[in-house]
C-alpha cells in the first residue's frame, strides 16, 4: 500500500546528496556465548538473513512520479531481497578495533539506494579477541537515531539463556489486547464547553509564540543560552564536507563521571559535555585553530514541559534543542565544567518556561540557519549558528543479550552535514558511557585523537573535583 511521507522525513530525503548521506548508524559488539562453535558467526548471519517475515517498516522505500504529482510516497518493495540488506563481512588481519572502525567508516560513507528499503546490516567477524560486531544503518527519513537505538534494544533480552530471538527487522507477533475499562462518553451537554476550552488552549499557545520568540532573541543578544545562538565563532569544523567519513568510538565507566558530578554539584550530562569541551579544545590547539571565544554546541534535550491547555501537551516530555557554550576558551577543566553547567541550566530554564508547541518552534528557529546554509551552500559566508552537535541518549542500565551473545558495547554513528563536519553522540549502556564520534574524513583530520583527549579530560575533571 502506498502511503504519503511526512514533511520531516521528506526534508531528510531532499537534504541528502553525495557529500551528505542522511543515515544514522549503530555499532554493537557481542561476546560469543560459552561453547560457541567455529561456525557461530556464520550461523548468526544466516539466522538474521532468513527471518520468516519482515516488519513492514523495513519493506518500504521512497518513490515519486507523475502519478504522485512529484511528491514522495512510501511504497512496499515488491522485489525485496534480504541478502542485499543483511551482509556478512570479515576484517583483515590483525583484526584490531582499528580495522573494525575503518570498515564502519567506509560503510557509513556510502548512500543507501532509494530503489530499495533504506537500511543495511553487516554481521562482522575477524576481531582477534573473538567478539562479533553488528553495524547497522537506517535512513533518517525512515527512523530517527533515538528510535533506531530503541528498536535495536527492543529485540535484546536480559535473559542469557533465551534463544530463537528475531532480528530487529523481523516481524513480531502483535501484542495481545489488554482489556481496559471503557471510558465514559462525554455528555453531549459538555461537548461545546470542552471544545471551547481546547480551542482557547490552542489560541493561547499561538498567542504566546511572539513572546517566546522575543525572550529567545533577547537571550541570544545577551549571549545567554537558549534555543538560539548568535555568538558561535567560525572554526575548522564549520566548512564544506566530502562524503567520506571517519568514525571513532570508546567507552568509559559511568561511575567515574557520576563521582565528578557528585563532588561538583553537576549532572552526568554536564560532565559528558565538559569532557567534549576539553577534548575539542586540545584538538583545536593541535591545529592552532582554537577561537578566542567559546565554541557553541547544539544539544538535544528532553524536559518536562510546562502545563498547557492543549490536551495532547499536558505533562509528559518535550524534546528541544539548547545551544550550550562549552567554555573552550577557558584553560582550567573545572572552569569549563562550571561554564557548561551554568549554560545548560540557563537553557533548560528558558525552554521549561515554554509550552511544547513553543519549544518545537523555538528549537526549529535555532536549527534553521544550519539547514538553510547547508541546502543553499552558504557555509563560509555567514557565521555558523553553532559549531558542533553533542547528543547524549540514555540506554539500558543492565546487560543485554541476543540469542545468548552478551552485548558488551554499543556505539552510535551520526550525520555530519555541510558546515557542521563533526558530530559527537553518546549513549549509556549498563555501567558504561559509550562515545561515537563521526566526522568528515577530510575536514576533521586525525579524528581519533579526540578519544585520547576525552580520556585526558576525564582525568583532568577528576583532579579538578579533588577525586
């Protein structure tokens, strides 16, 4: 069945070009179960590549034609070939993590063909320590990064003895219906009043947008953190990019970061941001390219939204974007952590005073210069709205298994874009914080140095906290 594609997904399709693939990825590492035979990886690949049925999400691809009036629609692939999407690879000797990251870098550099469903998975063997890797990539038009990670997590289990588990793209039986008490209908006499309250709520949110815009612009003019940045300096990251990618990954114990947060009165996310700040400072100093003013990062965050009259917006969580000053101009690690903590606090306070509709509008306003600059190829002509994207996505807090294989690491790969050549994404897993750094291979040379600098900064933060 042909279905229309929502405007956000269409935007990712239109934004894609040869230099700017628009897929997100993930790298998972698994430890073989006890007693695994020599053909374990081959059997794992065959199990993943021959599921009895494929979930509908992984069968559709985008298409547009005269029949669709030139608009993109999702259409099922009538000639779906799972062997094209699920592949078996082996690393060259000596089978170090370096060879694995090089392979993932190359795989992440190639675009997904639109004549097929927009996803791939690669089962990778050959690591000399015996672990098995799984690299997956999914177009952002099909699913966003957070949803992709949750989808992967949804097929994992806390039971190491569970077998016959379906891969992420395998169809799963529908959940049984749960009997729920029928809700009482709204009396007809109350319908006009309820409709009026909803209409007034929507009108109130719309009426509040100019005020929210003024507050956001005022904060930007005063160089205070909000959804909009007016003070990001030009850096070597804010240039045109090629389609070639470099990926680096490593993890650190969450316990070390939590100890820093406890000693300094900051959050885990503040410490992650401060680690990135110090690493970026050291990296830019290497190239004699450190600006005199602080770098600005765009940070996606979730926060409790202000209560609204609109039913769908009551409570819950809203996702917004905060522009955080990283304090990269400060030589002391403790001062950088304090700068990040203060900036994040200001940003959260600014967004928490808005309704969900206003949060979305203001965050879109903050992101629009980057998207327009990329689409219109104006990077270098205008000041960048921010310098780098840093995202921290919570993951499972206990060990997970896939058909008896223990997942020992999970690292995200993200999307550099024209004028924004570096993306740092983290996700927590069990007792570790896993960093995935994705950059343009040419614009961000020697990207792997950032891993060393992240480790150095974690030590510097511990020293500054007196640990």
